[in-house]
C-alpha cells in the first residue's frame, strides 16, 4: 500500500528559565479520543493551511527575511518557507492564547495596555470562530507576525506506516514579554510547564507518552545549563536534529523495541 502523503505542519516549543532546572518547557496533552496521538504529550502546533502561505501573510512577517527563511529550510514541501513560521505563530495563538506580534514601531505588543489586551482577546475569539484569518486580524490592528524569536529546532516526518502523517517543523521560542500560555479544552486536556530534564525522565519511566519529536526535544533541551546557552547554540538559525525515517522499519510483529530483541521468528523487513 502506498504511504499517505505527509501534510506540512509546525509547532512551537515555548521555553523559560526553570525554578528547579535551567530550562522549562510548556507542554500540552492531546485529548484521548483524538485520531492522531490521542492522549500523548506534545507541543502546541498543527497543520500549515493555505492562508499561512499567502502573499499577505508573508508580507506581514518581521524579524526574518524571506531569503533567510528559504535558506534555513532545506525542503519546503512546495510551500514558501515563511509559511511554517506563520503557521507556528497561528497555532500557538489558537492553542495557548500567546500571540507573537509586533506593532508598527517594531516593538512587541504590550498586553499591559488594556486596549492591546482587549484587541488580542477579540482577535483570538474571531480566529477561533473562523471569522477571519490571523493575517487579516493583525492587519486590522496594525500589527505584524514577530517571527524573530522562533529559532528552528527540528524537522520530523511521521513514519510511512502511519495512516495520518505530517512533515513538521519545530521551533523553540521564549515567551513574549507580559504573556503566558492558557489552557483551551477544544483539543487539549492539560497544559503545564515542566523542566526539560524532569519531562525526559518521566517519558523514560513510562509516565508520559510522547512521540519522537517531543522525546528528542526534551532530551536535547535537557543538556543546556541556561537559556543563554540555548540561544547561543541557536545563533546560526539552523535546525539541530531531524527524524526523517532515520531507522529501519520492520514489517510484522515480534520485535521489542525497548529491549531490541525478537520475541518471535524474524519477519521480512526492508530499509
């Protein structure tokens, strides 16, 4: 059977200094009943849609030139590279209420201003109701996508055996000043901050189910002694790891990936 064509997607790994660890990350838990990775712990994100790739959306990006974005994404699935940054910002806004945007002067929007906070809330409600694309809502407010804080982290493609597949770009970013993630129950049942090292330990102990992108992101972030070290490592703007079927896939049952042993006769396989 021909594998399902993976859909472009983007996610954001929000990070902040931890109280007990150098780096904390914001994670969500997907509803148990969801078709794709139901009950799994992950990062806010979702599919790239047509509006994310529009000329208007790309024209409202600040902090990264289209040329630099194209150079950083080696393959783009037929989309303009900036579409992944736009999708990441939109999905983050939809799932957490955090909006990465600048005003006309180039300064991050300030939610300490009641008028700005009210406008952000109205934008969120309009976006969730599908009343208008985020690009239109930003333009009406005189704001722009602030793509500069999003540092390219990784690229993962869902294994070809999955009936639902994504080719997803992951970005790591600080939380915009004066903002914080909120829990919306449309797609997620939990939302919380956790130390990268603690999250990775809990995954290894079988306490938090995760797919490879989340597992490797936590393992990667757990290595840093501070956010300053993390940003220094990402100064070059390039992705740090990828999971594009960099393993042998076996057909059939009987192989235990935890112990790396066969529990029955070896089936046919291919690379």
